[in-house]
C-alpha cells in the first residue's frame, strides 16, 4: 500500500512538472523586446495624439494642393491607356459606368 501511494504521488508530481515545463515552453519568447501591455499602448497612443495636435496647432496644416488641369489630363490619359484594356475585357455595363463616371468626374475638376 505504501509503495502504491508513493507511486501515485510520484506520477502526480511528474505530471505537474511536465505541465509546468509545457507552460514555460508555451510562453517563452526569444525576442529581445516584449509586447507592450494595454496600459502602455494606451498611454503611447494618447501621447502620440497629443504631440500631433500640438504640432498642428503650432505649424498649421499645409494648404490642400490645387488640381492642375495638366494633372487631370495626364491622369485621364493614363487611366484610358492602362485601365480601359481591362475594362473592355470585362465588358460589363457596370465597368463601363465606372469608367464614364471616373472620366466625367475628372472633367468636372478641370
């Protein structure tokens, strides 16, 4: 009876040791840096937003670039040269409608 009890205790201890080793192996990270926690990420994000808002308040936003007619014309020619080939192969009215809408939208920007 004593041998059986000792054997059961040794089996339980061995199982616990195996579980401990599996847990250590599962959570082991060979990387040099650990992943930041939720609090650390929260603080870093808030600091980044504050710094960006401060920089914008000091320097202001850059003016929106104007659309030059040369740029629109160049874009239209590139779109027709590159995209019309695939849109013609599709041949659906949806693709043609998208092409017309794109070209009409570019024409209104001029």
